[in-house]
C-alpha cells in the first residue's frame, strides 16, 4: 500500500472544476469601491480613507459628501465601509458614521 494519495479523477459526467478567479489588487479594489460607493449612495466620494486585505477579499472605507455646506467649508460627510470579494464584487455596503468636515477625523 502506497503512502502517497493518488489525485482523484472527476466522476463520470461531472463538470470539471472551474479555475479560481484571479484576485484583484489594491489599486483596483480602491477604484471599484469608489465607483460602488458613488453608485449605491448617489453621492460624490470625497476620499478613500483606507483599503486593506480581509481574508481573500478587501475592506475599503470611503468618505462621501452627503450635504454640501451652504456657507463655508462645513460639508456633512459620511464614512462607508465596503467589503469586496476577491473578484471585486461588493458583498456589503455599510454607513459607519456621519460628521461635519469641521469636526475633523474624530
């Protein structure tokens, strides 16, 4: 009896396994998140705040302008988190907080 396992052949009539989809990179994850946030919220993205690997996908945080200030530079901003799968499909879109620009990054 051999100690090494033989590779299993697919069962007759079974579909062959599809190759794994290539994973997107950091730049592409940021681009997709920026576009998705603008699409989902219909608001202008102010900045990509963070982008990091989470498992095989990506967690991207963006700030969007929810309401422009009438006077001065005190726009109402919101921070959204997007979770992307390895191919860039958005799996989750969540608003984390709202704040006025003058309040800073508190």
